[in-house]
């Protein structure tokens, strides 16, 4: 029934064949197991990333509590300012409004808006007895300043402001143990003349406890000298003398000639080259190129087709700060709290509500059919506020058909 193999060579061949098959099966199993483990790991990583993104979309969503427009002080058909009161959605973690964007669609078309910082007006802290904490910066266009005042004794009772001229002053009584707001509108202070001095006094001009702070006064972006109206000559550049440190574009003029490209170089050595058109105004967008305009001057250099330098200009980056809605450009929004524009606005447990400020005279909100080209009566616009995580909140602006009084607040 069974055949007995007595040939030794044939018996060995059968054993080797079985071993080869066994090894092949082990290798196939090992490879299959490796593929399964790698696939499972990839799927786990992808699932975790998807879960985190989903969580971020919920935890970084912005809620719009109200939309308000401030009627123009000169024309009751238009708005001077649009304010969106925003908070974090229920369950939201920290939301950096400075990293958020706004996509606006309105009478003026479509525009993507990014954050424009205000000055550093932080006065948090706990000043000691007869001590004050003043902001490090304010805008040249502001008319109020907050001062954190400690408990007052021994005659200390007032805050004295002195502008950069040294001759214009304003003194106001304050309350100790709290933050006081000093309103110096119509007091003749010239913040464009230099830094503002803030002193704790006895009400008669005598400084108490050596408390004297210097507050840097910053120009608004529109105060920067970007004039390029001068005439050009062949193979020459006309650049602005100043640009804002927060700028991401620069405009300049190029005369007719052999110039083909312009290179921008910041003070740290970062450079960016772009082809240009001679005989006209050109714009270079250097966003995303890693430029640091806070490090020093920006160099603008014109080259011809053989990479020979034709002309060079130096532009000074200037620290600026938004101090008024009218200073916002078409692609900008600002953030305000308690009347002060913010430099680093973050929604968290200690700062749960802010106002997003829009300029109704530029970009998507501009309406050339109105007297001063501003968003006004019966106009509509839509806004999509996108958080850093990508969560989107939509808001519809619908202005009433009739505004009644100058400077009144109307619900949109």
C-alpha cells in the first residue's frame, strides 16, 4: 500500500523541498504581518490627526455676539466704523484673533482681511502704594490713556500728562486701587511731537514717590511716508522713504530702461527677487518670505537682464499701530477691548470678549454709490471669520434703510 524509498539521495531531496516551502511560508507571513502593522500604524496616526482637527474645529470656533455700525459724524447716510463683538464658542479653548482671518464679500467685491496690531496698552499688574503702571505704547491718534493706580496716601491724587513739546499738559484726579481712564481730548496735547510723560502728582503738579513713566507714541500706518510721486529717470527707482514694520507689500516706480527685476533684502540678509515692468508703478508682495522688518532697513535694488545693478534705494521700516478704524487698509481688521486697540488679542478665560473693528470705507465694504464711498444705508455684506484651526463663523451685515443721527450706533 505504501512505497518504501530506500535511495538516500531521493529521501534528502524531499526534506530540502519541505524546508524551502516552510521558509517561504514564514517569509510571506512575516511580510504580511509587517504590511498589516505598518498599515495599522498609518491608520492610527491618520485617525488621531483627524480627531485632533475635528476637536480644534470645535474648540477654536468664534461666536459673533453682535454687529454694530457707528454712523458717520459728517454724513448720516454712511458708517465710520463697524464693530463685531466676538467670544469663544461654548467649550472653546484659547483662540488667537491675531492669527485669524476674515473673508469679506460686499458692495466693493471680495477681500481677505488679516490682523493689524494696535499699540501695547497693557496696564495689568499690582502697583504698590503711590505707584502707577502706564502702557508702554499708545497711538498718536488716541485721546485716552489707561493708568493702573495703586493705593494713594500722603497727598498723591492726580495724573499729569505732558506731551513731547514739554509745554502742553493735562492733569486729572484719579482713584487709587484701580485702573483709571484719562480722557485728554480737546486738551491740546500733541502726540505727534514725541513721547508722552505720565506722572503721579499731588494735584498741583508736584510728582509723588518719583512716579514718572514715558509712553511711546506710535503713528498710524497711514502716517508712514509711502509717497512715490517723484519723477523717475532711465534705469532708476523711486521708493517710499518709510513703510510699516508690519507691511507685507511695497510699491515703487521704475523708470524706462533696461531694468528687468528688483531684489528686496532685509537687515538680516533675507532676499526676494521679482520681475518688474519698467516705466510704471510696481508692487512686490513679500509675505511668506521670512522678512524681518523690525531688524533694520529694507534695501530695494534694480537689476538688468545680465544681473548688473542699476539703482539702489533704502527704505526705513517704522513701528506703527492702529489707533482708529480709518487707518485700516482694505486687507486689514483690528481688535479692541475697553476702548483700546490690542497688540496680542487672545480669547481665553481672562479675556472672553473682544471687538473686531472694520473700516467701512475700503475694500469689500466700500460702496462708491454712497456720498463718501462708505458702507451705508441698506447695504449688505457677508463675513466669514476663520480661526487659526480653520473653524469658520459666518456673519451677515444688513444696514437699516435709514440712519437718524450722527455718531449713533445702529444694529446691523
